[in-house]
């Protein structure tokens, strides 16, 4: 069993590590305080995602500096993320540095970069997916079972798959 001195030393070390990331523990309120979430996220990405840092030099040309941006001239356009290495590196870098929940799952997935016409720099990312996770609930609401999706599209001559699902 851990002695009280060891517990206190471990607690001090843990709280110091959290402070290094910008996370503060309020002992009185027993509450975590994060003043700048983006800064915490940036520090975490730098320290835990070495691939992301390796990618930075390879994707730097897509990242805008403050001087590259005229907010009154922003004109976004979409580019579908392709399987080529350059796109995969840029997507990995962006998702490791921006506040976007990234999940791995089943279903169709479509990913887009959002670039700005004025400078051809990346200004956002969009991920669309068709997750399987909500099919049970959707099935109850639409009065069909998930097993219907596994049947051939025209197993009933009067209904196509789309008709059954919606």
C-alpha cells in the first residue's frame, strides 16, 4: 500500500504536470480549471503527437499566418479529402490541433477541407458520417428493425431499401 508521503509526492507531481499543460486544480472547490482550452489542446498535441509535429513541416504551406488573412475577403471552398499522402497528413495535423471530435466507427465517411480563395490556406475541416451507432434508436422511431438494412434492397417487390428505411 502506498504511504501518505508517496501519495502527496505523486499528487504534487501530477498537479505540476497538469499546470504545465495549463490545467489548474482548485483544491477548495475540488474542480479542474482550464483558462484557455485551445492552448491546452495545442500543448497536448505537441507533447503527445510526434507524427503531427513531423507533419507540420510537410503541411506548413497550407497553414495561414495572421498576415495572410483579410477577414473581409474570406471566401471558403471545399476540397474532398483524398487517400493520397499529402491529404492524409494535412487531415491528421488538423484534427490533432483543432477542436474537432474525431471518432472511428462504421458507416460511410466523407471528409472535406475548407480552404480560403484569397490565399488557398486551410481554414476548416468538415467530416460527415453515417454511423451505425444510432440505428437502433432511429429504427424505433421509424418502426423498422436494424435487421431490415441487411436484407437485399428489393426483397419486397413493393418496397425499395430507401422506402423501408424512411
